[in-house]
């Protein structure tokens, strides 16, 4: 039960940041408000699974999740992790201390 509450709070924090930054510009184009829910859930789950993460680890999580959900799976090139810096910085401010490394 406690884990579900923590996951729900983490998911909400991730979703707020992802929706705010709209990394694929889908919300701006009129996509449904739940467009980034799967990605936000994966990011939240990865943070919980990996334990406390640093900013670099958080950027890597965003990089991997968004690459595999929105880019071609046949291309090796991923967006640079700095692409996700604004999301990481915003999420870092609201991430529970228990999830932050450093």
C-alpha cells in the first residue's frame, strides 16, 4: 500500500514536468492530456527501481524512455541527454529526497 502511494506521488510529479515541457510537442498539437502517461509511468518506475538517482541518471532514464517510445528502434542514435536537462532540473526540485542521490 505504501509503495503504491509513493509511486502515485512520483508519477504525478513526473507527469506534471513532462506535460509542462511537452518534449514531443504533442500536447501543443492537441493530443489528449494523458498522452505522456505511459512514459511518465515508466520514468517513475525506473526511479523507484534504480533507487536514489543523480541528475545524470535521471537524464539517462528520460533519454531511454523517450527514445524507445518516440524514435525509430532501428537507429542507434539517441537524443543527447542534455536535451532532457530542463525536465531533469524541474523534476529534481520536486523529487522526494529518498529518490535523489547526492
